[in-house]
C-alpha cells in the first residue's frame, strides 16, 4: 500500500496498516501486557469508527470485543 499512488483505501487496507503499526510499536518497545492491550484497544476502536463514524467507546468495545465495556476498562483499573 503506497499512499503516494492512491488516496483511497479499503477498510481492510486501513485496518491492516493499523495492525502493522501496532505490531511495529510492540516489537520496538518492551511493553507490558497492559500496554499492548491498550494499543489493541486503540486499533479496535479505530476499526469500529471506520465502519461507524461517531461510535462511542462503549459501543466500539461491545462490537469489537463482545464484552461489557466495564470489564474491558477493568483491564486498566479505569
């Protein structure tokens, strides 16, 4: 995927790029599981937002994780 050649990308292209970026961050840094989970949350919420702009964090968590948002927040003691 080369952004200089195209300005339109499929959902799958964007999510793949987000996951590649997340992998690069995890590979380049010595992250705890908690930090890795937070990066995954960002990728998943971004993916949900691509499908449904304006989606709330709680709605995105329900769609992407199929868990109660409070349970997911509990991973970080929020």
